[in-house]
């Protein structure tokens, strides 16, 4: 049954939701804002692993070189944390002001993770200042300083998990049982036990497309949506959340560790600082990236299986399965142990009984439009991962005579030379793989929407968004990015030549 709007909220006479043009313009500024925020967030989540590893090795070996590198590296940690806080505020401001209809959903399924994320952020704020200002001051309890840094890492990791859990719930609305399949997307399996109130979810999905963010102006809106779910923790324990968090965690570690390694390679190749000192840091940071590059494909396989199970239409698009179906021996073998499996394609999804509803048709049409880009982005990410894996194996030539000989024979260069130059290749591929990976995940779904339930036109503000406003916000976001990059340049590159004859920086 579709509930009349007048019976639900007594909202007769209110304007309709934001136009598609406003939603499209809002999406541009949101995409830029999220990518700018992600740039700094990656350092907040991944770079602490490099810093704390260097400090721990220094304490264990009683080697001041590692301790000095950790202290210098922590400056980058501080800069990116501050910039991440600023850009995160911009993203949240956009969520509240531009995508205001989504607050009705955030106040329900996302309430618990976002409350925990707030406390995790407080932990970061309190401890990171302590960590940055107490280097060499806890001489009798040096291990305590590492524990403080581990506390910051815990806070950032917890914060990242909760934010990604909300994103994962938007991708896979866990806890809705068979509601999505019965009402919108018939190819979606049961999404866990049903812990949502179906009547209130039906109210929400019926009213939002008609009223958009005007829903929030109704004094009875949240009273009607109270007790939306009997389990406020369900989004946190979504299987998609586990995979999303681990995949993004190791991506952040890979990017930041290889960026660190490329910086040290640059110093070695340019003869800036003490060569032995720089090699110590290079070996550690490269090792962290190499180990993570070996683990990441395992996590990626897990996430790919979830994509096949819960978002079949996107799976078909990313794997390049033709609309009328096709085979892929490698993917078939990985999923079923049978290289001859036939994938039906998303035209089959359109033929399933119940797929004639507007949401199903919109979802499939969006998949068809973006399929070529999804396929390209996905396989660029996969190929990048394969190359990173090969680079990780080649790094072991520094410690294995057998691998060293293989590197020398195939590449006709010393393993040391391979390591120095491959850091640049690894850093670039890691960044591009991350950018394309998120594009693959989000393209066709749009920000602040829920797979199979809510479209972005339903949640955008009813106020008209102009081109001038969009351009102004994008310039502000890029300005914050430029300020952060300028700070990094001033600390790590501006005076680099002065250390050419010193002990390193």
C-alpha cells in the first residue's frame, strides 16, 4: 500500500523536492569535497602506521635515526589531521545544508555509528596534540609515547570505521530483510534480519520523493519516524562495513607508505641528507607498503564477493558482463570454482517479476549509462593492484639472493635501483587505484542515497542551487587542498637543500 502524503504528514501544499538540476550541481561540489577530504583522511588513517613503526623500531634498536624520522614524519601527521578536520567540516556542512533530506535517515540507521564517530574524533583531538608535543620529553617512559600515538591511531581508525559503516549501509542497507527485494529491487537477497519498522520505512520512501528536504520542516516527522529500528547498532555490524573498512584501511597504508618511500628515494637520488639514514627509512616504509599490497587482494576478493551477492547489477557492469549475459572464466573460477559459469547480465534483472517499478528501472538504466566507465575504473584498479603486488615481491630482492637474481635478469638493474625508482610507480598507482576504486563504488549511485530505497533527488535541498554557488564552494574546497599541500611543501621540501651535508631531515 502507498500511503497518501496528506494522511502521513499533512503536508498538502508544500513544494516538491529539489529539482534534478539542483541535485546534479550539488553532486559536483560534493564529489570534489569528498575527494579533498579523503586526501587528508588517508594520511590520518594510514600514515600513523609508518610513524609508529619507525618510532617502535627506534626504541627496540635504540637507534636515534628511526626516532628522528618518526618525529619529522609526525609533522605531516599533524598537518593532514588539521586539514582533514577542516574539510570534514565542509563535507558535514554540505550534508546538512545541501542534502538535508538524508538527515531523516541519519537520525535513524546512522545515529549510533555517527555518535561513536564523534567520540572517536574527540579521542584524536586530545591525544594527537599530546603525541606531537611530547617527543623526547618522556625519556624515562619512552614506550608511553608510542602508546599515546597508538591511541590516536585507535581514534582515527574507529572514526574511519564508523563513517565507512554509514557509507556501507547506504550501499547495502543491512537490517531491512527482504523489504528492498519485495518493494524495489527484486534481485537483491535478504539483507540480514529485519530490524527496521517497514511501515515507517515505507512512509519515508513514499514522502521523500514528493517533499524532499521539506520533510524536515514537519514538526511530526521525527515523531512518526521514531523507533525506526529495533537495533540501532545494525549498520555497525553490516558485513559490507567490515570489507569496506579493511579495504580502505590498507589502501590508506599503501598510499602513505609508498609516498613516504618515494620522498626518501628522492632524497637519496638527489643526494639530500645522509644516504644511510634515508635508506633506513626507505626500507621500513617500503616494507609496510609491500606487506599491505600482498594483503589487499585478499580483502578485495572478499569485497568483490559481497558486490556479486548484494549489488548484482554493479557487479555485471564492473566485470564487463554484456547486458544479455556472458562468461568470464577467471571470475567464474574465483566465485564458483567453475570456469564455465554463465553470468546472466542486467537485462535479465529487468525481466525479473517486480522489476518494472521506477526504482528498479532507474537503477538498471544508471548501470547501463555508467557501465563502460565502471568497467574501466574497476580494471585499472585491479591491474594497479597486480603491479603493486609484483613491486612488493621485487622489494624482497634486498633480502633474498634468489629474488635479487631474478630482478637483475629481468629488469637488468640492481635491486636497489629497482626499489628506488619503483617507489614513484607504486605511489602513483596506489593513488590512482584509490581514486578509481571510489569512483567505481559511487558512480551511478550518487552521494547520500541508499541503494534501492532513496535517490539523490529525494534528499537534495528544495532551495535552488546555482552554478555560481557551486563554483564558489568548489573553489573553497580546492583552496583548502592547496593550503594543505603548501604546508607540506614548506616543511618537507622548501629547505631540503640545506640538509644536503647534514644528517638527514
